[in-house]
């Protein structure tokens, strides 16, 4: 897992420390994302039916039609 973190430019302790946060500081992360984060990169690529070189244009188009755009939902925090 540390190898993947280094590839993404994350500090080695990013995922480890995230589990120690509590209350308002604890990030809201889906169980599915946590499951993937615990796996080896090759296993995740296989699970996602992908490959290191990425998807072809046709495969990507088919996934957009099936799953929608690859967008990240943002949570707006009320700071008042």
C-alpha cells in the first residue's frame, strides 16, 4: 500500500493516520473505497476491469453511458 501512496505523491502515513481521526476531523469515506485502498494496485485494476494503460475510448464511452461521468461529489460545510 505504501508504494501506491508514494506513486500518488502522498506521505507514507496518509492512510494510516486517517483511521485515527475522530469527530469532525474524521473524513467520510465509503467502505468500498476503503476496501480498494487496502488492496494491492494490481488487484484493484482487476476488480475495476481496467489495465495500467487505461481504457480504450470505446470502453470509456460505454462506462460513461452505464455509470455516468466520473465526478466527485463535494460536501459543503456550514461554517457559520
